[in-house]
């Protein structure tokens, strides 16, 4: 009995259990990606036009991305408390929206609806921050895969929740809003005491690589399964029993990764796992003093080394730096040199948010993210109207598909960028530039609106958009450190609503409503003449305007394609500026 209790205690402190629990939290955390399915219900129930829906979309994006409070609270509160705050926001915000849409609560002004959408979606920032902060600290040597997989499950949550909603089989589309308010809250409450740092950097095992490959395999299987199910449900009229079976298999695939911590705890040796190479831990007083002295010496090495050292082969560069470091230690010990006070962190060290904000590299990363992810989010928010304008009856299939491609983009972006930095010591933004080119091509497909291009455009935009959220957070942690990662990450996420505000609120929606008004004017003129002849009545013109045809998003898609090209240029500039930093971080030249 005592041994079983010990094993259970070990399981609860296993970093892989925390990682799997964080994956489950993220699997219901991407509620913002369901806005394309929610917006038609809100639009028809409340009589909004496209510009008003765009404003709700911007409020959703702001709530999804402004996580300064979440980042701060995750540093001063236990993570379970931060997760509980997110649950309350999600439940209150979307629960109230559901009451309004179904007529159970009085209709509020547009600005109040924007606040509700903001509050409800802002709960997601607590889920994301808690999951990322805990797992990046538990897996500091595997940031790319960790960020990619976790952000991937957040992107896939739209398809997961859509499939669960299909199992419910209700004609009431407003029920999806109710599920968004209740479902994530229940899941997060059940897991909020598991998602936390557990000293995972001391739990390194030889089996970690195979564990990651197992998770990657589950991710690919999950994406392929969801894609097949969604296409089958779209093309064939399936019975409810079959849909229930499909959903049960989906839930089983989500649960499967828990076998990793179970095997590590109950099958393999849990007493003496392989430890990372760690320096002996001195006493508290000695530790802080030694760390401060070492930091100053390392800063001196950075300042005193010749500029051509970074261009030498890895082995020679390490010898030169070690020799210079030894000389500085000896000189400082003998009092022969006075070590000057460090003026600020160098790239690769721990920055505060204010220190990062004065760095050009940080702003290059931010603007590139704004252009790339902002244009992708505009497509995600307007998928309902885009598919409707091209004659598709249901937007759910495209919302689910872009969620799946978003997931694969995040998982693939994290994996590809990790290969680039580990095997070639190149900056991660090389991979990001490639994905931004893919996005530019995807926007062109949407602009052309040929038969079948909705599927191709959804694929390309989903992959490119998802890659941003695997590559950029990992790159930020490498260039600006892990100590204040929560604050840095949540500032970068502001690029999402900023891009959506410009591209969706000021470009796409304005062009859409302009074209809808032109089409409505022609239709009204014809119908008015007919009705005046037949019954002398005027046509009711209070219905929301709708645009039909490829012209609705033609110009906005072309503009966003051009902005993605600018994002590629900015990413390549960042690659050029940080090339030497990655050589130092990963210790070998390009192979």
C-alpha cells in the first residue's frame, strides 16, 4: 500500500503528466476559433450587419490576446488560482451571450456585447499562459516541440468542440454558445491542480525522445482522423449512432497520451531517472552571490571577446571564449581588473518586458507576427461569410478544417523550427518566413475564388497561421529568456487583435459591406418596381445585408497577400540580425 501511494505521488509530480494535462486544457482552450461558427447565429438573432460582426470579432481577438493580467497573475498566484479566474470569465461572458441570443435575457447594445465577448474569450489567456509557463519550465531543453504541441491543441479545439457538438445533434445552433460557456470550464476545473511546474528539468530520461515521437504520432493520427470524419460528415448524411461512435473514438485518441506518464511511473524505474548535468547546489547565500558574480564575468566575456570569434568553427570558438573567461576570473580574483557593472542583458539572457521593448529584434518579431497572424485571423473570423458568399450552405466544415490545419501548422512549425536550430544553428524565423510565403499564396487562392479554392486556401492559411504560434513564442524565449516569459508572450499576442482590427475591422468588413450595399441597391430597385406594380407596397429593407460572389473578399485577400510578403521580408531581416546569437546558443556552425 505504501509503495502504491509513493508511485501515485511520483505520478502527480511527473512532468509528462503535467504536459498531458496541459494538452487537454489546450484542447478546449481555443474557443476563439469557433467564432466563425458562432457569428452567423449572433448575426441572424440580433440583426447585425457585417461591420458590427467585425467589431465583435475584434473584441473576441482582443480578449483572446490581451493577457497582461493573466501573465502577471501567473507569476504571483498559484496556477490553479489563475486557471479558476479564466474559468469564471469564460462562463460569465459566453453564458450571458447565450442568454441574450436565446431571448432569455434582454438585448444589450453592441458595445456591451463586445465587452461580454471580450470577457468570455479573455478566459482563454489564463488557460494558455498557465499551460505554456508550466510546461516550458518543465521542458526547458525542448521549447519548440512543447510550444508547438500545446498551441497546436489550442488550434485544434475548434474541430474538437465542433465534433462534440455534432454528437449532441440539436437543431438549435445557439446551443453551441452554451457548450462554449460550459464545456471548457468543466475540463479546466478538473485539471487545474495538475498543471504546474514540478521541477521537470531534473526528470530528463533517455526515453524522452521516443515519448515526443509518440505524442507527434498521436497528433498526426488525431488530425487525419478528424479531417476524415469532417469530410465524411459533410459529404454523407450519417446517422446519429455513427456520429456518436466517431466522437467516442476522438475522445479515446485524446486520452491515449496519458500512457506515457503511467508507463514511466509504474513500469520503468522511477527512483533514479537520468539527471541533466547540473552544477552542485551551494547554500542560499553562496548561490545568489556566486550566480551574480558569474553573470558579471560572463557579461565581461561578451564585451571583451574579439568580434571575429563568433565566426570561428564551434570548437575553436569555445576554446577562445573559455580561455578569455579563465583570464577574467583570475584577474578579478587577484584584483588586477575591476569588473564593470553590467549595463543590461544581452540577447539570449533574461530580459524584463521593458528591456525587451527597446530592442529592435523584439519589434521586428512583433510586426512580422502582426502581419502574418493578423491576416490569418481575419480569414478565420470571416470564414462564415466567405463560404456563404461563395454559395456554401454550412461554414462548419471550413471552420473545422482550418482548425485541423492550424493544429498541424503549430505541431509542424515547432518540429521544423527545432530541426533548424538544433541541426543547423539557424534562427527559427527561417521556418516562419517559409510559412508566411505559404500564407501569401493562400490569400491569392481566396481572392481568385475558383472552384475548390476554399479548401486549398483553408489548408494554406491554417498551416501558416498555426506555425506563427509555435515558432514566435519559442524564439522569444531564446532571445529574451524564460524568467519573464509569461509577460513577453502575452505582449506578443497583442499582435493578433491589432492585425484583426486593421485587416478585418478596417479593410475586409468595409469592402464586404460596400459590395453588399451595391448588390442590395440593384435588387431593391428591381423588386420595388415589381411590388409597386402588383400591390403598391414598399419592400422591407431592414434585413441584414449579404454579399454574394467572389468580389466580396477579392480586394481584401489581395491586400493581405501583399502584407504577408512584407512579413517575409521582416522575418528574413530578423534572421540576419540574430544569426550569431543562435550560433552561440546552440554551439555549432551550420552543417
